[in-house]
């Protein structure tokens, strides 16, 4: 039997009590060895999708296979094939790093002789060798994430799920984690399913990105292809005199469609063609006698993609979205 | 796969029990307070209520002998409470989800959790008995009785641990488990732990103490200390504890299934 | 505003807030009501037989005997629970806001103390009603009962200062047992269940020198209308108040150092 490393999701729905559809009909496919970035604001349904794919929540309807196994029916087989680092770092504050590795190794059924060696190896790789004998409660946020990742990797999973792995991390820890994830995919062929609310993370790390909003996927593709879809760069300028805004807008109108500017008090236009229009723009402004304080050309970002698909900016969307039903189990019990 | 998980059960239980014990040992406050507090209360009560032994019909001349059963109960209560809170913290912090991702069986999780409680139960029971004897308590049933007493104390401790585990699995938060503390307290104080049932003057109190199962657990331990072999008292104490263990284990197993909804 | 006026306005603001919190959030107030009430029920209900022991000499009955204890216990624990609230304020950062806003930080402690006393009055009222329902005999005059109230309030103030000193030094809710245990031990190494002459063993020796013994005996004297140990109680309270105030001030300094 060949080792299946892909993820295949068809029409996945997860509904919570009260009819809230956290995941509302998702289709997606992740190929072996691919890093798939699941991008969306808080409450979009990212974590719920991960919980369903990792067998922690049964789907309401729809079908999903992970590593070739049905998540609803072959939970144990799915779990044996995957490694998971959930959003809340799941550590026991009273145990040391190497004790965590040994406990996890034991529960995963790794032979005793191999347990210690493999644990040390992974701790070394995530840079925790020096802290291996300290209790997890003394770890910094970045160290906890790295230990969590090491635990997820202990049984050599073919597919790795990372739920917002860098939320709350400083830039340095974030970069280190990105490098490790990229290395896993590159050198060991591990498939990575990663959720994030950071554009940059999806852009840098993922081979392919699915953008999720309110439980449905609104766009999917490689970061470059997605950006090419909305594609046009935007020019944004601040007139020296606030009273000249109207004149500036008029001067820019022939070049493209006005869009919401990133900063207040400026004017933004998405260019019809490419950046080569810039010289014409400057000339037009000159002719209209608009003195410019600041002019910038923005290449499209994934945020522009999100904006184009949902009409909202990714940063702003987080506040509007309903909170993720994190306490779904409590509710199920109540 | 399932067969593999089952064959690994003893090893999983060992790992999880080891972790529970380690966790207790690393929180000295969790170890010292539950053991020390009952001893302080024993000293205070022994001095304060010694006068009660002069009442006609009081079953022994030493209040220390009479009250020796109380620390065992309190130790069991504290161990259950702390164990429950540890488990609730696992649930809240997501550690249970991490365990759920491994081939661990639910039974192993329960057994490991209760293993930690059992460990606390054994340590504190031996200690209470040793301190009691050192301060002059006499065990009417001798060495054999002391062993039965230890066994009973451990069984009782296990029963309360099952209760604490159930509450933790059901409620899932440390606060909720803490909220049960007053109930434990009420169960102990509104029993015949501090005064013989037939000498309680207030009728309503005597009725409550009669229907309170904790009374019979206390009286079982106490019979070994002050009265000698009393088959009925022992049968009641072991019986009630056994019923509690079976009931709360079953409830815990159900609550765990709901909690671990993994497919 | 004068320095005194400022202290007063800080104290009243802090007191208002913590009283408001206590009475609008039952979870705060409930423990300080339920614990004394429960002790009252358990001791007066379950142990009353002990009053038939030879040499048990208290004329107003066992319920009244325990009522006096519960008054002192409720007052002391009310102070400790206030200490919990102070520790929580530090842990959640609210205390920093108080420290920044208050020109005179001494007023903060006085404010907490006032709130503890208001809580104590409420709890004592509840316990008193419970006692009346249970058929407690009060042989003391209104003046005696007023004196009992003053005694309880003083105990509450001392316990608050003690707990505040700990709370402000450790600034975490983990400090709870450190506040509670010493108060608990002091209270219970006193004649709780029977008069001092019937307390046996080493606890008797400790209780003879325990100020809590004087408080309990004075409280029982007020309830039965035969005031006793009033002088020594007053002296102990003044001394303990002074020491606890110094202790709390040190705690405040430590909190100020920590920022």
C-alpha cells in the first residue's frame, strides 16, 4: 500500500447547536508534500475545519478523507497518520520538555529504546535541548510553540496540521518556525495544512492558499495566481493641500477605478493596466496642478484578494465576525 | 489498530498514572496542605471536644480515637478535589485534545487519573495512621485492624476520586470543580464524624447524619479504632464506597465519551 | 483639598467599589456568608450534646455559645476574603489603576477596610437572623450587643490589614492560603467548642495565651449579658491593630516598589 499523504474534502459542513454553521460547505484538496495555507479572519471557521479534519469533531454532513482515511469512520487510522499542533498550546505546565516527549512517545506506542533518542533529536531540532529538563511552565511563548510542534512530529506523521502556529509569537520565533515547517515539507515530504490570519505567513509559506470567510472558501490558488486575479497594482497618493482631493481624483479617474485607500485622507485608484502607467499619472497630476506630498504604488496583496472577494479587509473582518464557537463541547454537554 | 491499542493498555495506564503522580509531587502546596490541614484540625478537635468523652454513652474515653477517622475522610476529599482540578485543567488547556490525538484509550486516561488519586490516598492514609498512633491513638482491632483500616481508607479515597473525576469531566473547568468544595465540606460536617449519632441532640441534624453516606464511611473506620471487629459497620462502609465507585466510574466513562468525541 | 480630605475621598471611592462589587456579584459575597452560616449550623446543630459535659458552664445555651464564635469567625474571615479581593485586584492589574489614581495610597487600605466592615455587618446580620430562627437565647442587653458588634468590626479591621499586607507583598491570588491559614489556626487554637477550662492537652496551653481566646470569651460574655475579659480584649485589639497597620503599610511600600 502506498502511503497516502493527501487531504480531500467534499461539501464539508459543521453545524453547532443553535444552527450556527461554522463550516458551511467546504471543498478542498491538498496534494502530498504541499503546504496549504488556510487564510481567514478570526471566526471564519478555520479552527473548526481543523478539528473536523483531525477527528476531534465529527462533521455534520459532507465527506473528508485525510491520508486516505475517512475522518468520520476511520478516526484511529487518521490520527496515526497525522500530527497536530492546535491553536492553544496543549502542554502540561508541570512536566519538562523531555518528559513531554517520553509521555507522548509512550502513548504513540513508540518502542521504549527509540523514545528517548527520537525525543532528544526533535528537541534538538526545535532548539530546546538546553531547556529539555525545565518545566514547560517556565517556557516562553515561542518555546511552548516549538515544544508543541516537536510533540506533533514525534510519531513521524505524514500530514501535519498547524492551527495558527505563530499567533502571538515575536518576529524571530515566527521566522524560525516558518523555516522548520518549510524544511519538513521540502526534505521529508510532509504535507502541511496550516491555518493563519496573517497574510504574510500564507504568502511566504504556503504553496497554495484557500481563503475562508464565514464558513465558505471564497478563493483558492497559489498566492501569485490569487493576486493575479485581482491583480492590478494600486496607486495611492496624498495631495499637499487637502482641498485638492477632488482635482486629484479627477486627474486619476482615466487610469482606473477608485478604491478604498489604506490610509485616511489619501486617494487610491486600482490601475487598469500595470505599473508602467506611473509616468502618465505623474504627468496628469502635474497638468491638473495638484501638488503631491506622497505617492505610493502598492502591488496587490492577499488582503486585496480578500477585499475583492468579500468586500471587507482582512484586518477589519476579524472584529465583525462572530466569535468562533470555542466552547462547542461545553454547549454540547449543557 | 484496535488490537494494538488494547495490548498497549497497561503501558498507557502506567505512563498516565506516572504523569499524574509527578504532577502532584511537583506542586508541594497540593501535597502539603491536604495532608497537614486534617492533622491540625484533628489536634484542635481532640483538645476542644475531649470534654465530650465524659458524656454518658460516649463510646470511648479518648476523643483522639473517636476523631481519628476524620483525617482519612478529609484527605480523601482534598485528593479528589485536587485530582479533579488537575483533570479540568487538562481539559481547559487542550492537553486532553493532545492525548486524544494519540492511540490512547479512554480507559487508560481514567485509570491513569485515578492512579494519581490512589497514590495520594495511600500516602496520606499511612501518614494519618502513623501520626494518630504516635500521638497515642489505640487501634482496638490491632495490626490486622490497622491493615483493614488502611484498605478501607484507600477504597474511600478512591470513591471520592471517582466522584471528582466525574465532576471534572462533566463540568470541564477548574472553577466548577472548586465549586464542589463546599458540598464536600457539608457532607463531612453534617455527618456523625464529630459526634456520635445517638448523642446528637438536634433531631434534624441526627436525621441528616443518618441519611448522609459519609456517616457510614466514618463509622466503618471508627469501628476498627474504638470498638473492635464490627461486621455490619465494615460491610456498610465498604459497600457504600463500592457503590459510589461503580456509579461514578460508569458516569465518568460516559462523560469521557462525550468529552472525547473523536471519531 | 486637604491631605485628610484626599485620603478620605480615596478611601470612600475604594470602599464604594469593593462594596458595590461584593453586593452585585454574589460569587464574591457568598463565601463570606455561607462559611460562617455553615459553621454555625454544623457546630450548634451537631455538637450541642457537649454542653452536658460536667463543668460546661455557659448560661445562655450552646447555640448562643457558638453564635459568639461565629461572629468573631465571620468578622475575621470577612477580612481575609477582602484580602483575596485585593490580591485579585493586583493580579488583574486593577490595583495599578488605583495606585496611579490615588495621591494617598494609605486611603486605599482604609477603603478596603471599610468595605470589609460593611460586609461583616451584613454577614453578622444574616447569622443573627439564623440564630434567632434556631431559637438562640440572647441574655445580653442592647448595649452588650452593640459592644459585640464593635468587637467584631475591630477583628474584621485587623484581619483586613493582615491580609492586605500579604496581598500587597505577593500580589497574586495564590497568596490566599497564606492569608487564611494563620487566621484559621489562631481562631481554632482557642476555645471553639467548649469553655477554656474544658479544653485539653497542648491546645489548652496555647489557648491560654491566644488573644483569640479573649475575643471569644468577651463575645460570649456580651451574648449572655455577663461581660468578661473586656479590658484585655481591648488592649489586645489595639496592639494587634497597630502591628497589622504597620504590616499593611509595609505591604503598600512593597507594592509601590514593584510599580
